[in-house]
């Protein structure tokens, strides 16, 4: 993967490998962060208009000034602009202009013609366990679902570093890969000049070591930025796992994209939601939460007040009614249930029990209303005649 | 939707002029319609036609209701390609700003007619080589096309025309002489709530328009991209990451580290909701002088953004209304984020932070800007920082690259 370095900012004293990805005792080895003295005020209320400090005038005079105050205070160019007090200002905040960052644009596989599948490199169960421990509490991986996680684990590729003194990444160079240490010790050097310099001291200062289980170079998974440090093997016979940005981003993007389209197509099938605009449907699809249940879980209990509706994403479920021993209905992928909960508070008319392990996408009435406003007004757009039963035997996907 | 309607009805009476002379329609024009319109008007073909068109462009546009921006014939002429125009038709006066991709120049027409001597513009110059190397080909095309579509909005810089030559792309913009809000903010350390509210209100109207009328996500809100016009009103510049989304999410990570929304960092697919997150960060930075999440190491910023709540300093004291709107914008869960939930921008406008604000008056620039830039004459650039000259030698855009890439730049 060649290409040019996106000229990002570089912290002069920052250790890009700080914090939790480092193994060993020193959880907080980060050199960068300067802790702020902050006071948390969670209990503020905005309900008291009496505390409002702005003096807005009536409609007639709104043309001038208030509620923005009216005084033009700039009497010189910004460079001569008056300074207010300096207290309470963090001493280390970099005040310079900030430039933007950007990754290369990628289009989801499903929306283009290419048939991309993530690379797969076999690993032993031990290796998988170690890798999971190394990466899944990293903020770039912690939110991945099972499918994404296993694709990522499969895509990590072995990179042997046979000798001591091999530079895996070089400060100032472009970055395309993230690495996890499987075996051996690596050293991190930072040159205050911002890049590796020629000469004996060109590496700069050694700031940390990384042991097996540690990882480095995660920024490269987001965009192409100059490496903030040099990482070098400290002994022969080291082994790394490597993951490149494009693979990482494609795995996340393709699965998210497919899931979103799936949800949207599911939602299109729900008569109760047939009046939703495309925009509204995509809003709902965006807010749906995926949940997994093992076989035999009661997802909806007959008689309970309904609060959420469900789309069955995978697996099978069955519908039971009190007094009938056998299931009265069978659900498979793409079926939905419980949608009347969006409409009223009537008790659930039947129970839904997972027959296999199931994956459902669910949204509560409150979420629905928060996103689209009162359900009643949406329903009023059409004459949807809710049946008496939650489980409408006529509805078919 | 309601907002647009409201603006329209109240303003027809109030402002009269522009809306009563142009046919008012409720729906924004379809893409097809726009295409037809573009075909209809003749594009400037020669350098002379191009220069005349540029000279005719006058900054004295009246703000039109969002729904009419595309209907106004003057706006339809704006933002289109000028085949005949070249950089030699302009005198490059000085650099106004540089970014990752571009250098923006203050320019005048070369050999202007007597009456055009005072007329100045901003010329954004992008080198094709850089655009390709930084993988921004899609982005510059989006930038040009979105800017062309939104020309005429009172708080967005106007793309007058665009053109290109063998190795560069050019966008001619109206010159915003007040400089960056960033400069005023850093010099003042922080803004009081009146000032912050004034700018925030104008930005709310920009976002409402971009999101709800145009379906566009802006994706790079920050004080560096907010300029002031001569009267101290906001002009949003740099549409380098703006993208027409339709009803789909998008995936390319872009923005500025301190202002990135959590869903962008975590590659979860993002929507126009990212702009409301950024507005929360922006109001925070206005009021305190620094963003809520910062570190010299970007990775540390990102860790904070995805996991830490916004905390407020004891000094300066920030009103409960301001804290509340910041927290509501900076909500990790998009399905709870103000601006993205039901009511959209309308809901933002009715937040207590904006109590007493007459939104029509904001749109029609009736409020006086809290900072009036000290602009002494049209081409005065004292509000801009000085920038070092461009490096003399630059990587050539060779024939091989031309062959592979020039087709991608044909819209300029
Ligand atoms: N119309 C204008 N009038 C005056 N100055 C302008 C204008 N447009 C841009 N500038 C100045 O030039 C600077 C850089 O422009 P712009 O942000 O468009 O470039 P960029 O390379 O895309 O930047 P970034 O790194 O933020 O992506 C702006 O911050 C601003 O100071
Ligand atoms: Mg910019």
C-alpha cells in the first residue's frame, strides 16, 4: 500500500502508544495528556428561566442587538483584539490553527461491483485468545459485533521480525498498518524533531518498550498520518500481527452497510410503518439495536405491556398463546413482531420464544417517538387498522 | 420543514424585494431540474465573457429564503465552470489562508475596467498532484458541486465560478474580509454568551439549510472555517468535506480531530448528525477558549471523545442553558442527539439557549454582529494572518498522471 502521508499534526512530545495498549505495569505511561482541573456539574437544570442571563427585548426592538448583546467590540484587526482574563485557561493547550484529516474514500462493496472479501489467515485457538485480549478493549475495536470481530481476527496477518534492530515503523513516515506483538520486545523512540534523523542519535529518546500482547500504530487504522515514533525490535526472533487500514475499514464498512440495508428492507415490510418516508426509515434503521438471545429465551411475554418492537435478523422463533401447548406461529429471518407496542399500551397478546439462537433488531416506543415524534400522528397518515391481536396471523413477510 | 415554511411566509411580507420578484416554490428543485437549468443558461466560454461575468457578480445579494436559493436566476449562474477563464485573468494580491490542500489568494481582475478596480475575490487554488496524493479527488468534486448548489445562502461563501489549467483547480469565491472567527477567538481567549449565541444561531440556520433543504453533511465545522463578512456575519468556507448524502450514511473518515463525532472515529457510518456534535464542541470552544477534548496526541483525543463526558471548567462560569445545549449536541448516542432527533433544527431553535432569538431576523441579518471587523476598504486584508510564500519547486503533474486522472477533474 503506497501513497502519500496525509500531513497531520504531530504532537511534539506525544507518545502515540501510550496508555492501555502497552503491556506491563505502567498502565499510565502516556506522556501527552495533561490533566485538566474540571468540575463536573451533572445536576444543572435548565428549567429555571429566572437564571437566564440574557436580556432579550420585545419583538419591536429585536433588530438591534439583543439577545446577542449589541456592542461591536472589534476596533482593530483580530491581532489587536482585546484580551479577556487569562485565568482558568489550560496552560498546555496548543492554540494554533488546526488542519483537517481525511482517509481515502471507500465505497461499500455492496454498492459497487467488486467482490471484496476480507483476507483470512488461520490462527490457533491460543493465538485467537491472546489477540482478543490485546485488541478488544481498544476503543477502535471495543464496539465491534461478533461478525466484525471474527473477520478482524481472521485478517490479522503474521509478520516475522527475524533480527534485532529492525525498524517496524519509522517516525515521520506514512502509516498504513497497526501491529500487535505476538512474540519479542520492541522499543519506542521519539525524536523531538518529528521524524527520524540521520546520525547516531537520529532515533531520538527511548520512551517505552512494548511486550507481547501490546500493540502500536493504531492511528494508521483511521487515516494516513505521519508516524509519531519509531518502533524497533529489541531482540531477534520477534513476531507481529499486522492489520492495514483499508482492510480494517472495509470490514467495518461493509458489514455496517449491509446491516443497514437489511434493516431498511425489513422496515419496508412492516405495514404499520408503511407511511414512513425514506428519511424516517433510515433514521429508525440507524437507531435499531441488535440483540442476541440463546434458544429458549422468552423475548415477548404474553400479558406484559409492550414497549419495543422487533425484527428477526437471524434464527427462528415461535409464538405461543396461553392454553395452547403448540406454537401458533413460526418466525424466520425478516419477520417482525411486537410492533403494536409502538401504537398503544395494550398487553402483549402472545409470547415469542426463540427456537434457535436468534439475533433481533429492536427499538422501543420511546426511541421511536424521540426520533420521529408522536406515533399517533405518523399512523394518522394512513388508515392502518390494527388487528385485535399483536400477532396478526395475516402478516407475511 | 416547518421552519422553511415559516421563514418564507413571514419574510415575504417583511423583506419584500427578493421573494416577491422571484417565483416561490416550496420544494427544492430536483437534480433533474437543476441540470436542465444549468443547460439553459449559456456558460461563459471566452476569457472576456468570463471576466465580465465575474465583474458583474456583486456581493449585494439579498438573502433569499432557503427554498428559493436555487430558483433565483442570479444564483443559477453562479458556481458554474468558466471554460475561458484562467489564472492569468487575475492578479494575485496576497495569501489569505492555507489549509491541508489549498492556498487561498486575495485576487483582483487583471487589467480591470475602471469600475471594476475595487472588486476583489478569494481564489482557492488546489494542485492536482496534491489532491491525488492525498486521495481527495472525490472530495474536491463534492466541494465544487455542493458549493455550486448552495450559492446564495446568506451565511455560506459564494462560489462564483470555477476553472482549471494543466496542473491546478481553481474556485473563485466571494471575498470575506473579516477574517477567521478563529483569529478573534484566540485573541479574545473566549467569547461571552451573547457572542457565542450570535454565531451559533447563524450556524444553526446553515445546518438547517444544508441538512434539510440540500441533504448535505458539512463535516468540518470549526472556528478556522468560519469567516466574517464586512458586517460581522458568518460566512462558512471550506466545503472540502461536504457531501450530499440522500438518506444514506457515509463512511469516509474526515474532519478535524477535536471536532470528530464518536461515530466517525469508530467507523460506524455517519450522517448529518456529525455536524450537530461539532456545533456542541464549537459552542464549548467559543465559551471556554478550548475544545472539551484535547491532547497533543490525536489518539488520546479520540479515546476521550468516545468515552468521556463533556466536563465544564469552574472558570469561566457557563450558563446552565449553554451547558445543556452543549451536552445535548455532544451526546454519543445519535438517537438522543439534539438536531438529529424529531423536530431536527426546529428543536434546536427552541432550546432555552436560544430563548428570545427571532430566527427570521437572524436569517435576514437584522441582528448586529458582535464583532465588526475593521475593514477599511474592499480589498483590505488586515484581518488575515500573514503566510509564508508557496514553495517554489513543486512536484510536476506529468503526462502519465494526466492520462489517469484528468477525467476526474473535468467538472472544474
Ligand atoms: N472566501 C474566502 N475569503 C477569505 N478568506 C478565505 C476564503 N476562503 C478561504 N479563506 C481562507 O483560507 C483558509 C483555507 O481555506 P480552506 O479552509 O478552504 O482550505 P483547505 O485547504 O480546504 O483547509 P483545511 O485544512 O481546513 O481542509 C481559510 O481558513 C480562510 O482563512
Ligand atoms: Mg479549512
